[in-house]
C-alpha cells in the first residue's frame, strides 16, 4: 500500500464530504425541506453533483488502488489528482448551470478511463505471462 495513493483517496473522500455539506446548505438556501429532493432546479443541481460524484467514486477508487498497485503509484497519484480537479470543475460548472458541467465531467471521465485501460492492459499482460 502506498501513502500517496492513500492521500489521493482521502482527498477524493474529502471532496465528497464537502459536496455533501453543499447539499445541506443548498437545502436551506433554496428552501427544500428534507426529505424532498425535487422542486427547485438550483437545489437539484447541487444534489445531482453529490449523487454523480458518489456514482463516480465507486468506479474511481478501486481503479486508483489497482492502478497504483500494478502500474504506477506516482502516475496513479497524478491521474487521481487530475480526477479530483475534474470533479471540482464539474461541481463548480454544474452549480452555475447544467450546461457548464461538461468540461469537468469529461476530465474526470478521461482519468477514470485511463486508470481502467492501463490497469486492464497491465493485468492482462501479467496474467498472460503467468500462464505462459
């Protein structure tokens, strides 16, 4: 296990925690009482940012750790840091308007795909070598 990979994991989870707090603050600001999740488009964007980030974390975190274990700790941290930046850009854009979420979503998605493809290739090569 790498402390660098652990740090990126903690930073990603910290980002999610901040996004969760933002949903609570948006509830008060836009007067959307719990358990309501609809009714104000501005609030719904905050909630969607949080939900989408949670959905992406399920994909990102295992790939980050697998990539770091089998491919490169340093590159895993770099790609993971860019993924976090992408999620911040996604949130910032989406909070303003749904149409502005694209660049951040694209950046974080590309990072996830890079982790996936590189890990799959490396594990395939290792598996092939093991059975050759």
